[in-house]
C-alpha cells in the first residue's frame, strides 16, 4: 500500500480533493504503465488518449468456473482471511470455546451466517431436525410436546435482532487490551431471525396463575439452562428456527433456539428441548458460577439481563489501519438492548469534542445500526471514540464512569466507550483513556 | 409423514384445534413410546405422570463438534437438500447457465448468500480484488480509474433490494410447467447490499451536458454490457462491493457489480470494469439478441426494464405438500420494481374470492416482502393463488390478461399470477387457469 503515500494528496476538506487525487493517479499510473493488466485494449478508441487502457486482464480471456458445481455457494478464494477467530488461552478446551465475528471486514448490519460469532459450553451437536422435540411442562394446564413440524404450524414471525455475549468486552475490562475490534467487540452478530412467538406457544399450553418464570434447557451435552422472567417471555421472545432465511446453523442451535431480544446471549438457549414453567428462578449453574456480575464488595448482582447501548468504530481499527491521508469513511456499529439507536457521536480527540454520525436506515429496535462519518486525515495522531445513545435517552458511558460503579471484579456487561489511537503511520492501537 | 394423518384432527377453525391435536398426540405418542429417544429421564420428576419423558437423546450424551474447526461456518448436514438447482436442458453449456433459489425452503426476506440464484454467460471469474479496476470514461470531464480501495473511500450506502432475472417465469410462459416454485420463481433473491452511489462517482468524473446513457461492462469472458438511461443512473443505482455484510460472492460479481434496483437482473452488470458515458443507447448483443420482448406482430419492444409487481406462494408448493389437515401457515413472497408492496391477496378457489394476507415488517421499497395467511385445510382440493399490489396501485395480472397483451412470442417479464392445485392427498400441482 506504500505506493499510495507517494501520490500528491491535497489535505484540505474540499469535496474535490478525492477526485483530484484519483484523476492524477489515473493519468500518472496509466502513462507509467503500472496498471498494465487492468483494462482491455479494445477500449482504446472509446477512452481519452491520456487514459489509454492496457491489455485485457487474464480473467476476461477465458471462461470462468461453472457455478452449477457450487449448489451451496462460498466466498471468493481471495477473502479467505475473513473468518471467525478464537482465542486459544481463553477457554480450557475447544469444546468449551468462543469465536469472534470479524466486524472490521463487514458492511451494513446483517452478519452473514458463516461469520456469526458463537459460544458453546460442550461442543455443538448437529441434531436431526425430525428427531428433535420441544417439551413445555411445569405450571401449565396442558404439558405439550412439539416436533419441528408442529412449531412451523404456528404463525411465523421474522425480526432482525443483534445477539451479544455478556462477556463481549470482558477481556478489555480485565486489561488484556487485545489489538483488534474482532476480539474487543466481536462477540456480537445480527441476522433476520424467523420463528414462533413464545407467547403463542405458552398460550397453547395454558399458564397457571402462579407461573412467573421459565427455565429453557438446551439439548447439548452442557444442558445449558437460564431462568427467564415471565414478563419478558410474553413480551418479545421467539422460538427461532431460521436465520437470514435458512435454517439455523448447527452452532447457532439448529434446529431450535430461544431468542431473548436485547438480553445477554447466554439466555438465548440453543438446541432448545424443553421449557419448564415455575414460580421462581432456579439459580442454575450458568446463572451463579457464571454470568453474574461480581460487585466491588464481593457480592454478586443477582441478574444483569439487558445489553445496554454500545458502539464500536470498525474502520479504522487495529486490523484496518489508514493507508492514505485525506478523505476517509469512518464506519462503525451501534446497538442497544432497550430499543432503537437514536444517535451516535464520534470524537477525534479522545472525547473532548464530538460530531454526530450518519445512521444507515432502516434503524430497527434491538438491531445493529451502521454509522458513518466522512472525515479528513492530515497524518497526525488522532484519538477515535464513538458514543451511542438509544431511544430511552441512555448514553454509552466512559470506561472511567463504568469503572467507578462496577469496580474491578466484574467481567460481563462492559459497554464502555472504546478508544483507538491512530498513529502518524496510520496504524490504530487499542488504548484506554481515564 | 404418514403417521401424522392417523392422528385425530379437528377440522374446525377454532383457535384450540391445534393445541387439542398436539395435546392428544403428546399423550398418545409418549404412552406408545414412539418418541423413545426424544427427552431425558431426569425431567421425569418435573413432568406430569402422563408425560414422562423417555431417555436422553444421544446428542445430549457426548460432546459436540468444535466450532473452532469451522472458521467459516456451513449449514447443518441435515439441510443438504437446501441448494440452488439448475436445469440441464435450459442452456447449451454449464459455462452459460442459471441456477435457482430454493424459495420453498426459505423464511423472512433475506436470502443467505450461499443460496442466491445466479445467471452467468461465460462462467464466473474469481478476480483478485486488488488487481481489479473500474474505469469511467466517454462523455465526462475527467476520465477516472478506480481501485477497490478508491471506491471504498466514497460514502458507503447499504440497502435491501431484490434482484430478479428478466427470464424468471419464462419457462412457465412457454408452457414447461416445471413442478416447483424453485424453478417457476427461483430466479430472484434479496440481500442487504453495500456500495457507493453511482451518482457520487459520476459527479466525481463530471458529466458533459449531452451525457444521457451509460454502458457498464463486465470483466468476465462474456463482457456483459447493457445501456442504462442517465435518469436511472442518477436516481438509485449503486456500485456494490458487499452483500449481507461480506464481500460479494464471485458468482455475484466479486469484487464489484452494478445495482439497478427494481430493474431486470441482466442490467446489474457483474465484475464491473468500466462504465462508458454516451449520448444514446448502444444496442449491444445482450439487449438485442436477448433481453428484449418479442411482440405478437413480430416486432420487439425496445427495452423492458422494470420488474413489475409479482408474488408466489412458497408454502405449500409442489416441493412442500400439505402433510396434515387442519391449521396451516401459508407463506409467500411478493415484490415490485416500482417501490413498496402495499397489499397481497390470496385466493383458495382459483381467483373467485380473495383474502388479504399479513405482511411482515419492515416492508421496504424494491425488496422482497414476506406474506402469510393462516388457514384451515379440510382435505379437499384447493386452488391457491396470490396477487400482489404495489404502492403505485399496480395489480399483478392473471396469465390470461397478460397473454392477451403479450401474445406467445415473449419469454421475459412474466409476472402473472401463479396457481397451485392442492389435491386431496396434500400434493401441490402447477396448473394454469384461463
């Protein structure tokens, strides 16, 4: 990329700066012949003399591959670096592991299914859909047993929702300061889910008057369970069987997972095989030994369900340095477990001054929202931050503010503002302010 | 599935009919022991006596697979039948072929990238992104040559848009009557695209006053070209580099394709390497020998760009027969190249009576829209049809109406109402009315 820095850049913010640079390079490059394989000879008559196109590229000179050989498509061979990544030291075994979404490589707010981060506690089973059952039992009038075909005979509902692990940002909180937004913020993804309203299915079973809590359980070897209050269950929870149009991926709970929109990911029980209805929470393993917030005084907060408003600048980031001065498109993602993102501000000086970012439509509740800021880089150091606000008025806190409330003990629910230090060489570093 | 038909169904439309059936089956099945491997023993204490769960399923008894071994995920092994399919006799070679989206297997309106239908004329090249160039030349003030990095320095735009081949439904029109919605309607898909506004890039080049038409050209061996009027180019066209968050798949034009929202798919030139600006259309090969509509009098209509409002019932369909009487969820997709879908009606008697379907939100312009009707099947023959209306007031025509205008000669732009005949055995047939 070094050649780019040799071009004559105008560092002003005038709209013509980018075009001037491009024009100059186009002319220079073609005269110099450095793009010799880029464009075909037969364009010569159509193009201006100074812009004479060189030879046909090799891929225009022979037939491409037969797509019929790929009944289920895959990415370009040139995009092999765009993958989920795990952190070997983070978990004791690969059967209890977590991998991270490459946020810095993504656009829009839909995460493609192959790149959705995933956390599992006992490996991922690949269950035959026709053999899977869901049982609803406990404080219900009629215990019910469902096949997948049964569930698909209830009214389908599709919604876009982000899914974030409670531990997203946990390594940051504990000071690991991994250098890349894939690791600092990559335990989040967003797809269009389809399934059945949990309320519809509970209504079918008939709740007894003292039914106040649910215990969903997974069919994986870890038998993941969490206690869910009835109010949330009847509000917007779904029993999902599809993501981005196709059936769930095995590591995302195929054939059935619970959706608890806006709440921490471990409650979205995968490979869902039963829902017990009770009158109080169960305090099972995964809501006592894990997934509780340890307060400064050594006591644990009982439950912390909601994923509060958060944002991250994905470009530039440690994985995506700046390679040229001048006009830049800053890109990032924001989300809130309480509803829609209302505004995102971006700072270039570590939080002293802020400017409002452009939000990409549609802005949907409990869904990732893409934001952009066009800016001009003069080659000096910059301290980049983003700050999300949601429709409830909640403002994403600084690390210092959150630390004052939380202390050092907690791991989960770090939604504090992230800082990238852009160095004069264009590289971005993960730094902590305050 | 035959066992389902042996259960005692109540064929009324009362809301409790489904639950009664499920309850009965749950009880019967468990007593009978036919679901012997479905639910774990240790639930026994929690469940009612009549609902005693059998043994733990095998997948709960051992660790699942390590997801770290799948840095780029793939569908469940049990979903291997969900693939794009081609029709061998339709094209002379596999290098000029087309494959079809399995619409009957999909939910929501997002198509996963691996299942997006695709048409190519000379195979699909897999071009190294860093070696690709786009040239803008012709009637511009400054001919420009862009790298992919250059294009990504313009403001990004993301939008959901369907893409439909002009020939979608062409086999129907010619009477092939292939039995399945994958073949009758599967040359359509819908993703979240990200790219740069074409207007932005043209403004950068500076249009001369007599610049009225564009000729985009692909870098594949077929060098696909189409003439695009300037009004459309400046309205909502995009130069797209991403789909559903990740870079375009090779068969979708990686690294760059033109988007012409709402217009026929062959204009969405893939592997886009140049855009020539001119003062009149070119009438190149792919807009004369192909992709024109031959009228009854033997003359060809010069251009037919817009994909008019259309809809298809995906479930039930020939690939997805009804397997049980009683409550059913009819599902389908509707779209219009002129904007948003306003309403979809469904008929159960071949178009004599209609009822309005439920539309899934968000309803976006030039985007697939999912519709549903809950209905009760009494086991008799049914003639299913769907009819889309868009926000301009346009109503999807019957085959008879369209045929009267078009005659037999045309192949493209068949947006007529499709009929599925549901037989008493639950199977769906592709039939033509009128």
